[in-house]
């Protein structure tokens, strides 16, 4: 596998889940990694676990001033990865407009803010993490579907406008991350049931998504792409 020696990588949402796995992979290949999220304690713990000199910086992507202030130091990044928090699930008539707007602000506008504020090195990449519901909507997932579809549109537009910067999105299916912990005792059985219906017969892991993100970082011919990494869910 290629390395990232001498390259600076920023992972927004890097204190857990897919973001942390991405940070760990990049750091293990020699990158100088910075992880960012809203919780300093989680950042400190994650940076220590990642090792390789990884550092954590607080960033709240829901506000213009916070994002602009984060990038005001003029740091130049080789690769920026923007992962996102969980989006609300439930029928449209039960999810208030306020909650839907807050979710759009966090995931879509958060990605937009980072994209417009960050400074990239020549040959750099910007990678977003979307979701399969953009192309496979389901009852109770309308908000997720709409937001992820908007993120894919942003990806394609930025790939043209920011060229030659390469901009891509990976859209995972079901991934075993802390977002499932809210199910409590039903967590493992729920994931096992989903895995049994997938052609790969297992749930995705954060490391699977991290490998796809690394592919986008390393591949100079990849831009404007949306890759659905779903274990075959879209064909079942």
C-alpha cells in the first residue's frame, strides 16, 4: 500500500467511528494527522489511541465563525475528510422542521463550510462521507435520503469548481459504529439480522470505509465520484 509520508491529513469527525478509522489508517501510513470534533476529551483520548503524533482540535462545523476560525491559521492540507454525526430517523410528520434543518446544517452545510474555508496543497483531496439512503430511500429515512443526496450534488459540483482538487464521496451502508449503541441489548441481534440479508454476510466495519477513503486520496484519476460501499445492499 502507498504511504502518506510528509502529508497533512485532517479528519473532521475523527474522534470515533469511520473518522477515527480513517485517521488511524492515515497515521499508520505516515501522515501527520489532525482529528477534529466538538468534544475535547474525546479528541484527546482518540489522538492518544491513534498515536503517531496525531493531534486533536475542537471544531463545531455548525457555525460559520467556528469553521472560519479553525482554518484561519492558513494551514495547508493534503487531504481533508469530512465525516458526519448520525442523522435522525423517523416519519417526516414526526420530525420537526427545526430538527430537519439542524441536521442539514450539521451534515450538508458543515461540509460546505469546511470545503470553502480549507486550503489544499497541490494534488490534494476532499472526501465526504454520505450514506446509501441517498439512492435507496426507505420509510422513516426521508431526511437522511435528502441530506445525503444533497451532499452528492455538492461533491460533483465542487469537483468541477475546485479542479484540479479531487472531491469524492463514499456512501456507506450499515457500518458497525457507536451510532448503534442506542439499541442497547437489541444491538447485536439487529446487526446480525441485517448481515444475514447482505451478499457479503457481514456488517461493514469503519476500517472498510477508511480503505475506500484512502483509495480516493491515493488515486489521481478519481474525482466527482460517489462510491456506495454497502456490502451489496443495493442489489438485494
